[in-house]
């Protein structure tokens, strides 16, 4: 296991199975050896009743807000299952936490979704434009930080929020592949939690000596709270910037 400033080769990635596959492909193309650990999986909500009612009345909302590509994917799947058409024009307006989420919405025909100046949920809640109407439908993970919706309410929005998907953590195990890790990548607070729950307890402290790259400050905060102290974050909260940051670490390492 490698700590300090040595050259990076073996990169542990800690997303869902699908997310790991996407990130692993990018890392391999750039000469790294990705070690995927599927720390989390995403499941449908236990009940769709409230969500379905809101989707049926989606035109009554001024904003529909998404904080992840996964949320958009579950939204699209449910709209299709219910044979609901995507709304044409406003209302509602759509908001996305960042360009990847906005890109997922564009595949559904949503053009020009609002994105904040920084790809953070708190920035999204602070910068979401106040339209004539202030009804907002927020569709995100079951374990999402409530601070975003609280900020929106303080600004005068009438927020209806549903968990459009559930996060499930992997089982704990002893994965010998991790012993050669040069770097660990965390893409969300849930991936930090999932990693700590999934690796062998006897080895967890030694993994905390490895450098980590976190996609943003909220994830970095979660990593610090779990005992990681060699934390780097990219300048922009995107996976492209994250991979570029890893490359730059090698150029100076």
C-alpha cells in the first residue's frame, strides 16, 4: 500500500457498478490501472405513490430539480413506465447540479437546464432563480443532505421532495487487490460511507493512509470525518477534472 507522493498507477474507484465501469474506462485510456470496488448500488424507492402523483401533475411545478445523473435516469424510467410525456416548454423549468446531470436531461429533450456557478447542491439551492411561481419538485437520493431543500425554503420556495432512488451499501469483505492502492477516488459522501462499510475492518486504518481524490468539498468533508487526511479535490466538480487532477499529480509526483 502506498502513501505520500509516489507515482500513481493503481487507482481504487468506489462508485456503483455502472459508475465504476465508466470511470475505469477513462482511467485505462490514460494509462492507469483502475481497481473497482462497487461500494453502492441504486434501487427504486419503496413506494412510487407520492412521486407518481407529482409526475402526473408535473406541469404544476415551476421547477424540477435534480442533483445527479442517477436521479434523472430513474425519473426517465418512471415517466416511460407511466406513459407520461415529457413536458414541452415551461412550466416546469428544470435545474441540474452540474453539466453531467444537465447532459442527462438533454437526452430527454430538456434544453437549457439551469446549473449553478459551482457544481454543488448548496450553490444550486442558493442560485436557483426565483420565478413568478415558486413551486419546486426535488427528486434525488434517499440519503441526500436536507440542507439544500432547507435553503430553498428559506428563500421562499415551496419544496416538494421525494427520494426517487435508494442507496444500498455493499457487504464487508477482504479484497486483496486494494493492498497495492496508490490512490482512492471518492465521488460522493455515500461512496466514502460505502467504502468504509465494505472493506475489512482490520485493514481500514491502513487504507486511510492512502491519498484520496474527492470530487468536491462535500465529499472531502465526509472523507475527513471518516479519518482520511491526504485529500485532494479538483478545481471543478466533474469527473473530467477529477481524472485530470490525477494526471497532474503524476506529473509533479
